[in-house]
C-alpha cells in the first residue's frame, strides 16, 4: 500500500511540474504574441505609437539612421506622398497609414475637404502615383 501511495505522489508531482513548465511557456508565448500584435497595429497606423495624426500630420515621418524619412519598403518619403495626396484632394490630412495591399507598398491618406467630405487617397510608395481616390463612408 505504501508503494502505491508513493507512486501516486510521484505521478502527482510529475504532472504538477509538467503543468508548471507548460504554463510558464504559455505565458511567455502570450507575451510574445502580444508584442507582435502591438507591433503590427503600430505598423498599420504608419509606425506611430498613437493615433494623433489629425493633430499634427507632419509628425508622422519615420527616420532611419541616415536621417531620411523613407519607408523600408517604399522608394518615396511620406512627405512626398503627402504632397501627392494633397494635390489630388486638397484638404486637411486626418490620418495616414503605410501598408501592403496585394503585394504593393501603399500610403493611404484620409483627407477632409472644405466641404466636410472625407476622401481616402492611395499613393503607390514606389512610383508616387495616385492609385485610387474614393469617398469615405
């Protein structure tokens, strides 16, 4: 009977230890997933840590070590893309994003015209051409 009890305690100990190890690993994985998710959200917003694009649209550039504000996937700067977008739809830039759409690097701007209508303007990050302009719902 003592032997059965010792085996039982050993099994309980092993299960508990395994569970603790798995829980520790799961917590680490969740932390890494959360960091990855936050990084992806930041990239979708144009690399910023907040959503204050409407307050100051000129503060959203991303600079690399050379002082350039080029995106790694695009060949034009965000300033150049802004200029192209505002020429296409004159108004106030409310929000700007950098994303990949169908394998293409694109700057997306939300611009409010003086009439109050908000337009989405898509600029190709490689060629600086206007891809699409559409009225935002």
